[in-house]
C-alpha cells in the first residue's frame, strides 16, 4: 500500500457533535495562553517595513473559532504598536489569509467569520509543507497544533522487509527504535520543507509564532500519556480485527501520521534552516481550570474531531462509532493516561521566530 498522505484528512467540519468547531477547547486553551506572548512579540520584536497593508497568515486554520481569536489578537497588537498618527485617517489595513488543506471545510469557516472584523479575509488552500504565498509578502505567520501532523506516513513502516515495519501497531509509543527513527526522519523532512517555504514568504524582520506539542525532557515515547493513548486506539483496532470486523492486514497497513518532537529536535531543525532567529521558546503554563475541566467525554470528543478523518480515509466510515466506543472503554480503564497533571504529558511549546535579514 502507498504511504498515507494527510492531504485529505482535515479536522471534522460542520457543526455536528464531533465537529472541530464544537470540540477544540483544548486547542483554544493554548491559543488563549499565548495571547500575551504574541502581544509582547509584536511590541518588542516586530521590525519590518510596510506601508499601510499588513499581511497575516494562519496556517492550518481549520474551521474556527480559534483562528479568529488568534487573528484578532495579532491585529490588536499591531495597532497598539503602530497607532494611526491622524485620528481621521483609516490607518493600517489588514489582510488575513486562512490556510488549510483543500479538503478543509472552508464553508463553515466563512460562515463563522466575525461580522465586525477589521480585516479582509482570503482562503488559501494547500499544504503548508510547500510554498503558498509570493516571496516576501507576509508580515506575520501563525500556526498552532499543526506541525506534529506529518505530510505522510514514513514508507519504512509499510515495508515488510524493513526493520521499521510496524506490524500490529499504529504508532511508535511501544514500537522498536527503528520505527521511532522513521517518524523522526519524516518530521525532519517536513519541518525542513515548512521552514524553507516560510523563509521565502516572510519579509525580513517579520515574525512567525508557533505552538508545537513536544515530548517532555527525559521522557521516552512509551512513557508519554498522549502517545500511549494512540496505542490504545491501535489495540481497539486489533480487537475489531480479531472479531472479524476488519482485516488484520488493514490494521498493519495503518499508521498514525503524527509525531511529537523533543524541544532539542525542534531547535536543531530551526537552526539548520538558518533563515530564522529563535527569539523565544517556552512551554505554555498549564491552567488548573483547564486541567480540571478535561473530562473523559471531552477528551474522546476532541480526539474524534481530530482523528476521525485519517481513520475514515483508511478504514471507511462504518467502523467509526464502534471503534470509538471501544476506545472510550480502554481510556476509562487506563484513566491516568489523559491526566494533564502528569509530568510526562505532552508540553505545548510556544516558539517565536524572526526572519533574518539575510
């Protein structure tokens, strides 16, 4: 089977029970937690020439509403730094580009646009692992909770003659080191492509703010709760295979295209690109309210909103309800896996990059 591409696997669209619109409060927490950091970044670090038009891109925007919170925060921060010298003048105009895969539900995004917005809105479909915009056309780029999604499954995982053949598993948490290395190598390729494209599109002195889920220091993939949860989903699929509901070969040919890098990996890849300075990198502080409010049902609903598309593309839609019922039972049995208080839990890292002058 060919390596799975994520080109047709956006977050769930619409406004239904398992839509991303109704199941993205976890990501919204990160967006809200980074608001002050973005404001400080604009005030202290933004150093670029523009006339009256300021271009912003949100990459991997999905369907809202989180992307609108981000955009409005950036705009308010820029207006604060560059106030209009004349109260009667219109001041800066803002153009916002909402980017996601071509299969994203842009209709829901457009219907949800704030009516009182202070910007012109444009949609730019396509993968952010390649070029999307003209050279030196953007002043601020934002992307959150997107870069851990790989552009495709590493081909070694599907090769029966490879030591990285991932038979019986759908991720790398409990897999041999060869599997982990295959995931890591694909992430490095994808991150390299992403940074190369953004370096061409961002003006000198422009900023890029990222929120990237990362593996904590001194934590192996097998110790990380969120990666272990993917193993539980894999166990649920194997249970269905043993019951004859799906074929075991179908499970063997499925691997989740997600990889959580370490902060060291991330820093190394950015430095290797050479076109950005790392002006800030820090974990977002966990909120006790956020941790308390993350119950099992919310976790499963959020997981389904994000993961259903890639599962459905491989297995079809008939197994989805049964699969997530089984998955829910396993998560309840191993409830500590989703504790936000775990020291081994994925850390949301805020990264601020500035485009170098050369």
